[in-house]
């Protein structure tokens, strides 16, 4: 500890409860994050220690100069970096750079713009007056990279340190300093593989801490404080176990298989050995894959889905059914078991789910999967089990509700 640290009387640990008294969620989460006093950074920042723990480092001299509201705002700012995975899962190329720190600050400060001290990077305020509010960090990162005011100096090779103590990244010359500092990460002596493992440990510990905080807020009835509905959703998405759509697709296909039995003298009958022939059982499934031809079902989603079908074609025979307001009969084709196929868009129009449902109901299928944007009225019932496949964006805002399985296709 330095002489300056010894002289400082401000202790964030002692004041956190009072600062977050009206913020139940942040108060619960704060108890699970270590706070370390230091003058090695000018303001504050969160980082991962060598033990895979999240830590908030803060300069007591900086905090002493702030108002009560600003101290609370800085605390929430740092916790949002952790909650939104700005220093873990969303970190570009696994490296913390100045331009990424600015982008994440812009995303966070949109929500707490009236609670921060001077010098914070806030959309619609100088020098970011043309930047819209309430966008993602990735959105702001793209804007920063395209902003001519912040282009790299051609004579700057990216070596050395940026103004806020973070490593130069070859992008961000001319950027103002951010409110906080996320340098000094743990694992400096570790390999890239070991650092990845360290981050995964920290993410799992964070997930458990956030689950506990959400549970405490829900059970106590104290509410979420200033946490917006958008942020609550991001938190719930992070702590909710993700279902692998590929596994669900595989399960759907396998449970659609029918057992076909035939006699064969090559198998011994277990009940009447050497008297009657045995039985050979083969399991097959005929699955209809209806492809919505509307322009909102993009080629990337189709390519991803068809790639997975190629892996599953050994379990079933697929009949691919292109449709918009009606089935494009001339373009229907059978994807034979074990064969490889590619996808081509054959039309582009409106959407009616009754069209493929009627077509499948008139034929002998074991299962029906509709790849779509869900942007049409609910269709009539299906005679075979039916499942829907769509993108995360369309899954959040479906045109109709259904008790049938809906899988979200994403990389």
C-alpha cells in the first residue's frame, strides 16, 4: 500500500450499502464482488484476478471528490460492465482495448447518463453528440471505427499505452479517455488457453452470483431499483440455461422414427429359437421440411439449418417443401437418407402456414419442421408432430403463440 492510500479515508466497502440502499439488485451483486483500494489507476475499473474472481479496483481519492449520486452511478457503471460481459464473453479477440472500453461505456452510460461525473462518455454529448442512445457496445464499436475523428494516426504503430493506461490497439487514436480503466488483468504469465479457462471460471462464478442476486430480489419483493426492463431481460438471458437447438432437432427427428419389422432367418427368434425366424428392426422417419420463402428468412439462417440437416440425414428422409402463400410444388424435392444437399432460394413472397400444413397433412409424414420468421397467422393443426425453427429476433416477437416446440437457430 502506498503513502497516498494510507492517507485516504474513503473506504468503498464501508459505504457500498448506503450508496446502493435504493438499488436492491446491485446491492446483492455487490456483496459478491471484491473491492480493492489502489492509486495505481486514476478512477475505477473491474478486472479478473489470477484466481478467476471479479474484482473492482478503485482510487479512493477519485471517489472522495464525487457526490453521493455520482459514487452510486460509478458503482453501477462498473457492475454493468460485469453483467453485460464486456470484460469476458463479448470481449473482441479476447483483448481489452481502449476503443472497446469507450464502446462499452457508451452502451452503459445511455442508461445512467444523469448519474455520472464529468468526463464520462455519453451518447448525444460531446464528442459523441451524433451517437444515438441505447445501442449495444458492438454498435458503438462499429461507429467509433468508422468515425474519421478517431482514426488511427498513420505514424502510430499501435505500440505503447493509451492515455487511460490501456494497451494501444491500433484503433482509437484521438479518442478521449474513458471514465474507467480495465487494465491489469490477471493471467499475465498464462498461455492463451489458460487465460480462456480463467475467464470461463469467472463467468461461471458471475452467473451463480447473478442467480443469487435475482433470487434474493424476487423473494424479498424489494424490486429491481433502477434496473430497466431491457437490462432485466439481458440478466435473465445470461443466467437462463441455453438449449442447444441442434440437440432438440436431433431429438425431434429420432422421436419421429417408426420401427419397421421384417422376418429374417439370419436372426434367432428369442421366444422360439430355431423354430420361427427372427425379426430385423429398422427405424426410419419421413420428415417434411417446409422453408418459408419470404425475404425475412435470410440465407445465413438457411445455410446454418441445412448444414445441420446434412448431419442428420442418416437418421431420416427429408422432403423439402418451399412455400410462400402456397407450396411451390415444382421445387419440392426428397433428400434421401445419407445424401448431402445444398440450398437455393426459389421464390420470394408472402407467408401462409396453412399451405405447407395442408400439403403435409395430405401425405404420410412422421414429422413436420417449418423454418420461418413466424410472421403470419397461426395455421390449422398438423396431423403429425410439428416444430418451428426461427431466429432469435423473430422468436422474441412471434406473430402468434403456440404450444408446439420452437427452436432458435443461431451459430
